[in-house]
C-alpha cells in the first residue's frame, strides 16, 4: 500500500516551498478581496473571460492532473477550485460579469452564459492537452501563467472602459503582483532552464503592478477589508455664502483682499 506524501521534500527544497507557499498565500488574500467585493459591490473585478480560464485550470489540476509537490498542495487545488467555481465563477463571472461589457447584445444572458461556459470548456481542454502531451511542467506552471498573463493584460482594456475606477482594488492587485513574483522566484529555483515559463512569469508578475498603480487606494487599516474609497464627486460646488465685496461696501465695511 502506497503511503501518502503530504510534502515532497525529496524533489523540492524548503526555500522553494517558502517562495511557492508565500506566493499562493498572497493570492488567497487577493482573491479574498475579490470575493468580498462580489457580495458587497455586486461587481467582479477579474476580467470575466480570464475568470473562465482560471476556473478551467483549477478543474484540470484538481481532477485530471496532479502536481508532484505533495498531497497538501493537491488538496489546496481542490479547495481553490470549489471556492472559485461556487463564488468567483458562478456568482461573480456569470451573474455580475455582464457589467464589464459595453456591447448590449453580448450582455444578454442567453448569449453571455453559453459564451462563458464555452470559453471555460475550451480553456480546460487546452490546459489538459498541454499536460497530457508533456508540454506543461509538474506543477502546471506554464498553463497557469499563460492564464495569469491573460488576466493581467485584459485588466488594461477593462479599466479603460470604466468611467471611474472605484471598483478596482489597489491592495488586491499589489498582492496578486507580489504573489506572482514570489512564485516566479520558485520557478527560477526549480525550473531555471525553462525560459518560456520564466518570460511569461515575469510579464504576468509585473503587469498587475501597473493596474494597481491606477486603482483607488485605501488606508492601511483597510488592507484586508477590500472596501474601495468613494468616487470623487464631480458635482459643481455651490457658490460661497460669504457676502460679496459690493455688499460689504454698501454696509459701510471695507473688504480685505
């Protein structure tokens, strides 16, 4: 009877686990803010088509492929998939995702939901065949960072289409950028010759920093709450109620300038 290996110390070092684990932890914090804002703001910040690919990757690497880092990390994939499938994808993408679109015809549920399901199915098939044909690595890093790259790049046109950036989280994007960067350090340590992976990893880790720089900022006490600041009012200010200089002169008072 084969014993369960919870952490594969034979093929990975403690330093590699540190960078990979800390990077994943920062992703958890970032996605926690996404989930909170789905319920409080009725808006999903992640680009919807990238969200379809994201849940597809998690399905494949939970049930059709297995990483070799140990059952602890494989179990984390199970939890991550059910969390994403039941909240971010089912509620955020399918229910509130049409708010990201500017073409009314695509926002119709009869078109939008089949389109998202088709994208998720095709992304899942592509992820699976990358693994089955030996084109991915042992942790699904290549397919994962192709999707991470799409998330990062799709943020730019998504933000440009919005009248305000009040629904875009500064902290979530920085956490996602830092988490991606730490996992890329893990890639440099364990897959130093995989130049394709390292290239797309560096690009995917750098791109969220640009979106974070443009997103609204929160005070430090709200680092993990995910509450965006209120949009700055554009209503013209009312005229001052102070008496005019003409009125002051007529009352025998000398105005001061």
